[in-house]
């Protein structure tokens, strides 16, 4: 009778153990099934670049570049603005500002030829941008700094013609007047008599 009781207890323990083991097997099977289903699932559809990039990342890159410029880190600013142009070439919200401030970073480092190219991107791609008048002014200033007075005058004149109400007009007029005063005059002929200046 005593042995019979022990056997029943042993059988009960074995049943409990089998139940635990079966539970673990069930859990492992469920994991395996889930992995198998995942492996069979079709790959996610290709998504556009705009969807892949969180919308705030674009603005964060612009803010980072502008902050670098504001802090006088012009090389870092240029690199960040260049990255923006490469990453978001179709952007219509910030790209005019990106080109303009890229030009400003070049200008600050006296890389006037590169600055001119950046400012011209504003005029060519975003003619209605609020930065257009400033871009014209800075192109003229860059040409002047390079010693190309006639080119500088062309862009100062264009600013006066296209944006007569711009706050830059008074300074453009002053710079134009200075350029005309500094312009070398053609040598006068020494032949003939009477009207020669002495």
C-alpha cells in the first residue's frame, strides 16, 4: 500500500514535469512559427526618400548649418549646406536660403567666385525668393571684391531696377557711385590742338 502511494506520487510528479516540458515546447514552437512567418513575408514596399527621412531631420540639418555660420564656423557651415543640397535637391521650402547662406559662408572666407555661384543659384532657381535682392547685392559686392567693377555695376543696376523698394537700394546706389568714381578713364588723345586739357 505504501509503495502504491509512492508510485502515484511519482506519476503525479512525472505528469507535472511533462506538463512543464510541453509548455516549453509549445513556447518554442510558437517562436519558430513566428520566425517562419516573418521569413515568408514579402519585403516592405520601396518608400520614397521623403518618407524615409523624418520631416524634422531636414529642418534640423538646416538649423545646424545656419548655427555653424552664425558662430563663425564657415567651413563647417558650407559642408552642412552642401549636404543639404545633395540630400534634398527638390526642396522648395528651405533651398533658396541654403544657397544664399552657403554663398555667405564662401563670401566670409573671401572665396568670392564660389560665393557668386551660390548666390546665382538663388536667382536662377528661386527668382521670387525673399533672398533675391540680397543675392544680387552680394554678387555685385563679390565682383567688386574681385576687381571686376563693370560686372559689379551690372548687378547693382539690376538690383535697383528689379527691387526699387529693397532696403539695400541706398547702399547699392552708394556703392555704384563709388565704382563710377574709381573707374579708370580712357587715356585722352594728345594729337590735335586747342581742346587739350593742361
